[in-house]
């Protein structure tokens, strides 16, 4: 699962994380369960999750085809879909399996945005 956290002050968030890590290292508290968390400011969240990338994520929910077929389904150029998949893959939202020359994208797992839950 990937958890997305949106914060207005990245410096404050990093200070909180550093305090947490110091407490874990010193043995004062036990570490939280491992969850892949990505922290965004509202501006970086908006640029990362463009409308086309959100459409792509929704299309991948039940997808089992390759990138070429996905681009055709979305009515977008192959190059743009491939670029968006690579970008989202770098964050861990999407995984891509290669079989021969074909690449098959799928969601890496659920994406949770607690700020909106």
C-alpha cells in the first residue's frame, strides 16, 4: 500500500519525522508498521496527479494488457502514456512486468490519501 500525505509545511514535517526517528533509534518508542508513505505539498500533489495520470491510474485498476493497448484505450499517444507510467512507477504507484518486448503495467497496490478520507 502507498500512503500519500499532503502537508502545507514540508520543513515542519521533516522535523517531526526526525524526532520520530530519534525516538525509535533511542528505543523510547517502537517503530510503526512499515507503510510506503510519500509526502507532497499541495502544489507537488497537483502536478504529480494531473487529470491524465488519474485517468491512467483508474484504467489500471482492472487492466491486464500492455502499454500500447492501454494508450489506445485512453485515446492518448503511446509516448505520453509510457512517460506517465515511468513517472508513476518511480514513486512506487505502478509496477511494470516485461515479457519480451511488451511491457504490462499494473497498480503496485492500493493508494490511500488519508487527508481526504
